């Protein structure tokens, strides 16, 4: 599973928004969020949106067993960062 990769360039997002995505599984990492500490699957995506530095960048997501998404960090190419974390168990 670790190292698995996939690419989307023919999806609806590409046709509507001009977004291409390359995604890979990094592995299981320990992640700390306000809801607690999780051994979570880390998945990293590189997004490119034509003409949009905010919509392009590296998005890293952590998924906890039986919890789903526990953390997401999107480092946009315009230099900004968006962060989402699970707040409650």
C-alpha cells in the first residue's frame, strides 16, 4: 500500500476547473490534533489548477481508522496554508 500512486487528469474537476492531481500513499504516521493522537494513514496529493496559484499546491491528509479524516494541510502555491483538524472524538 505505501508508495501506491494514481493520477487524475480526465476527471470532472479537470474538465470544469482545469485541475490535475497526482496522489500517493506515504504510510502510517502518528498525528496529534485537538481530538487526540491517532496512528493515521498519510496521503499526499499534488494539485495543479491552470492559472490559479491558490488552487495549486501540496495537500497532505491523515485518515484515522474508524474516524476518517483527522487532519488536512494544504500548502498553496501562493504561499498560504489551509489547515483542517478534527476537534472532538
